[in-house]
C-alpha cells in the first residue's frame, strides 16, 4: 500500500481565476481620528477646592468687616435723666486718736504694745 501511495502523483487542484471585469472588494473602513480628552490632574482639583475655600473666607471676612463698620451707638439717655448728685450719709465723725510715731522714740522694753499691732 505504501508503494501505491508513493507512486501516485498528487493531483493539482487550482482555484478558478476571478473575473477581472467585476472586482468586488470589501469596503475600506474609515477610522475616526482619536479624540483627546482633557487631563485630570489632582493638582487642578486641589486648586479648585482651595480657591473655593479662599473665596468663601474672603466673603466671610467682608461680612465681618461690614458688621464691624455698622454704627452701633445707643440712643442718648443722659439728657433725659436727672444729673448725678451724691448722697450725704448721716454718720458720726470718727474719733480722732493721737498719732504716735514709733520711730521718733523707741518703745519701752524693746517691744511694741499688743493694742497697737494685734497679733492674730
């Protein structure tokens, strides 16, 4: 069997030639150009957050300045009241005690009497 297979000439099977008067090619697909997207950087996001905070702080500061600049005086009530007059109290005049300077003459026995400087 092997001999028969080797002796047989392989048959050439060719495809038919195409008809050149009608050429049918697949349509060429047009590729759309790449559409670039904007970069998303963290720096831009942080900058946006920081600028919004800064704007808010500026608005608050302006509000505080406007509140501080507002006129806050009370109405004048002094001109409608009676003037201040101090009251005299009915007290007896304090008794006068003679003043004795201990530096002028030294105390007797080298001690200061207890009635002058009470020790508690």
